[in-house]
C-alpha cells in the first residue's frame, strides 16, 4: 500500500493544476481520504476530505475553487485546483488511514476533523503573483 502524489508545479495567479494521488490499497469502498497542504512555519491545513460515497467537503479557503474526486477502479484520488492564488502555495499531500469514524469524514465547523495515519511524499504547488 502506498500513496504517490503527482501533478504539482508552478503557475501564475488564476491558473489551474490537477493533482493526482495513486493510492494503491486505499481507495476501496468504505474509506475516507483527504488532501492536506503545508507551508513552512504554518500548521498543516486539511484542504478536502472525500468520503466512501465520493462526497467531498472543503476548507473555506478553497471552497468553490477546488474539487476533489476519486476513481476507485484506477485507485486514484484527484484534486482539481482552479483560480489558484499565491496563498495556495504549499506542499500538497494525499492522506489515508482516517483515524475517526466515517461520520466525521468531513471538514465541518461542527466538530474537529480527525487526522490520518498515512501520507504520501507530497507534491509542491507554487503560485506566483
């Protein structure tokens, strides 16, 4: 089982990127997976969680601009990022091995989002002004 991200790069403000995560062994039915990003000196930020039925929730900072999806047949998780901003610059990680119940597989102000146990190596996204 492994998580391998790809698709990062450098774009200008307003540009788009599509991240992929080859998630062999993790995308089976009944799993919660996510995308997380981290910038040096800042706390890790959960960008999106996607539940077993494919329903995704998002951080307020990316809502309306990012779309997460998964293809179980290809064992792949995706993050389509549009209208990118300089503040989106970070290393993006694919995450699996959700620590909480599936009922908590969401980014919500109603409860703290549990963490994940497994992470990929990350892919750098840089957005220039």
